[in-house]
C-alpha cells in the first residue's frame, strides 16, 4: 500500500471546540503564552503552569473527534497512513488512527522534570504540585514549550521521506520546525493542503483545498480513493 503522511495542526481540532492560539490573539483562555508555556514560566511559577494545563486538559477530555479525524481513519483502508500532529490532544487516537506521532507532546501525559525519558499517563484531568516521578522530582506536562527542542522532529522527517502522498491539514505552516517538514518530501509526490486560509506554502505541486478541515478532508478522501 502507498504511504500517506498527514501533518495536522490546530485547525483540525478547532472544529471539535478546542481553541487555537492563532485565532485568539496570542492568548489561550486569557493567558499570555510567555506566562504559561515556556521553561522560564515553569521555573517562575509552576503552579500557574499546572493550573493552566489542567484547564486545557479538562477541555480536551470534554471534546470528541470530528469528521476530519474520522476521515483519516477511513483512509487507512486504502493507504498506510501516518499522522504527524502538532496538536497535544488525543483526538486522532480516539478517532481510531493507528499511527500518530505528536511533535509537541501530549497533554494527557506528564514527565519527570529531572529525567525527560520518564513519561507517565495522567489519571484524570489534573497534575498538581506534589505529584512526583520515581526519582522524587516534580512532574511537569509532557509538552514541548516555546524555546525547547522538538525531540520527535527527526522521527517525523524519516516518516515524511517515506511518503508517496503528503497532506497538510489545518496549519498555517509558519510554526517551525514543523512547517519545514514539507521540504523533506520526495520530488514529484503529490501534496494536498487543506485550510480555509492561506497557508504559507509555495510549491508548484501543491493541490489546495480551501475549506475547513471537516469538509476538506472528506473531499480529500473522495479524490484519493478515486485515483
């Protein structure tokens, strides 16, 4: 089966009701990102950071996958599908996607603040001061914060290099390093970009579907399964 690789961003989860950073004036639920999503913020006020992510985690748990998430699962009948997502929610997995790589971490997991390789599932919606890893250090959200390296990037590049078809859904293509993944595609393979706006993509082989994720992804299914 052909390898179909999909890069998803905030636009696919927005239709499930998860607020996007881009569409809220640089604020998440009224919080300045520099106050809650940087290593410096964690050092300065870990309780504030934990409270913020507890609120976001509850929002994720209250949402359900939408038709775009489900359409990608449908494509697994016809292709070997790998999803690379910039989103920290688990909506792809809950929809049934088999292969999902989270570039920016996962909100339903925590990790040791001393040893990043110690990663744990969060039971429930809250991670609090006093929750520690087996080494005794405070657990932090398993999220890639602004200013931190993206450890899964090399894995993502390898996946993209194997793609026979590359799809971008719901991302402005301005957040790096994720936006650079399109440049690792093999010459000549078809690229589809689904977004109602104008993502920053300048490649002649790109097919644009200027629609929101749910309707655009259903059109993509029709296009690809009729090939």
